C-alpha cells in the first residue's frame, strides 16, 4: 500500500513538473506572472505559491501596464525557445519580477523628481544604472525595455556579479536589438567582487569618465549578509555627485548580528560586545584616496628587506643593497651623500616615509613596521539588535523585528540627504509556516524592506 501511495505521489510530482517543461512555451511561468500582474490578484493558490503576487503589490497602474507589455513582448519572442527557460520559466520569476518592479518604481520616481528639481528645466546628464549582484539580470533587462527611447535619461546599464559562470545569453540577445530599439545597452561585469570596494569604485569611475555617461544610480536587490553594507560602502566612496541614488533591498543580516545572541556568546567565552560591529566605508576625496594608496605602497616597499630582485642604487646590479656595494667610495662624506640620495628613493623600514633610513627615523611609533593606512569607516554597533527583540517584557505591537531594526541602522550609514526605509509588504504564505512551532519566529516571512537614498 505504501508503495502504491509513493508511486501515486511520484506521478503527481512528475505531472506538475511536466507542466513547466519547454514545449511550445505556452505553459511557461512568464504567462502566469503576466496574468497575476494584470489581475492584481490578492488570492494565492496554495499549490502554486511560487507564482503568487504579493498581497500589497506597491506599483502604480501605469508602470504595471508597461511591465506587463514588456513581459508579453518577451513571452511572444522567446517563450519555448532553447536557452530561455532559465529566465522566463524559472520558479522564482514572480518574486523576482515583483522585487524588480518595486526597485524600478522607486528609481523612476527619483528620475522624475530629479528632472522636476532641475533649475530652469536644465538638461541633466544621463544616468548609468548599476545592477549590483545582478544574478540573471531580470531587473537590468526590465529597465532596458522600460527606458526604450529614453537613452538621454538612462544611457546604459551595468550588471555586476562575482560569479563568472552565469548564463547571460539572454542579455546578449537583448543587446542585439537594443540599438535599433533605442534602448540602453547592458554591460556585464562578471567576476566583480563587491567587497573589493576600491576596485569596484575605480572601475565605475573609469567607466563614467571614459564614456562621459554622467551619473551612477545603484540598485541592489536581495543582497545577502555583508553585501548590503559593502554596497552602501561603494555608494559612499563614489560620492554624492558621482552616485546620487541608491535603492537597496537587503536579504538577510550579517553573521555578526546573529552572533550577538548572548547565550551563544557566553558558551563560546566571548564578551557581550566583542567584535559586534559592522563596518561601512565612508567617503574620502580623490586626494585622500590617492594619499592612502601611496602610503600603503610605501609600506609594502618598506616591508621588502630582500634585495634579490632590487637593483643597487649605485651600480644598478641586482642582489645587494647600496650599503654593501663594492663600488662605494672610501671617503666617508661621499658615502654618506650616496646613502642619503639612495634613502630618498627607498621607504624607511620603520615609518614607510621617503627621505631617511630607519636609523635616522624621526617617528615615535612603537611598531617596527609602517602601519597599514585604512580607508575611513563607520562602525555600526549591532550588539543590541537581537537582544532588544528578545528582552523580557510585554510586546505592545510596536517592537520591530530584528531585520527591520538592522535595516534602520544600516540606513544611517548612507551618506546621502534623503533616506527612506520602506516596507513594501511582500507576502509569501509558503514561508510563513503558520503553526505553533513558528508563530514566534521573526525570520519566517518574506523580506520586503527597501532602502532608498538620494542626494538633494
């Protein structure tokens, strides 16, 4: 009997899966997403929760109709074609489209406000959209089609992701018609690590400077753990003139926040506030950044005490320092003069500065090597996020879940004038597990916090 039931379940599962197989594309999930957006249905089919629309979908009708038209265009052209199933028939398409549309609306509202605030209707520079941790690039494709014929507003789109193995053939197919459609082209930057903030900032600055593209607007949807603070750091480091806009939707909290559980820390022998901070990069001028780079280059040079690959200042031969050169003159005064000239080109082994040797170093520092010059950061104290939520006492309904508290705290690190933390009300019944075991689990629901930040 058990085998019969199991076989029956397998048959049902196989039938459900076959519903989404390639075929002619008429059963692909893109059409269900279109139906949901068109009907604005607030009822969800329990058996197909992956295609259900949020109960408080926060888009206006005009924008939603444009999105539906774009999806129909995609479905008519690509549904059923080889290579497109991972985009137009993916299980998470409804959720990803919802999240992208919200970000698109927040960005488009800023674009319209930006033009309204322009003095005497001045022509503003175009914006380069940067899709941070883009994944398949659903937001980027949607934005490219949404701003069709508006290249003067959104000139191009950059997709950033650390992964190098993502199939982006659909982006190439989209770009093939972008010029004729007068749509923003999409550039893919695979292998781009968001945590390497200096490299990301320099590459983005180089892009805008070399192409005269104007300003940058960063969109980060569903960013996990420390990726959200890193995204804020990139925006801060770029500066409010280069990157006046950010829309960020964190996915989850960094491990250091979860590690603040007091009971777990006591078991590991850690103090209550030990290392319970999230560091976020702050803005520094171009001159300050270059000075930091140069100081660290000197530091690296000062740490190199082997001369196997370094040419001698006096004879240019490799393998010995100038003080051991066989061509040194016998006269002490001449020798000291050569040493002084050589020291002007070699960092001091102690402080890393040029112009003197370690024996004559004026620095009073205690350490034997030059200190590492770090960029400016803001440390967010996350020690109390979980503790506040779990404190004893009656909850009158005003206590925020830890994730909401974390997003509020993260928003304070963004160096922009106008900052909003928005709960757009996404709902996912399959994640709520409405039962006694999970009713008090603050992390059971779908994350729906968006942080919008812009320069006035």
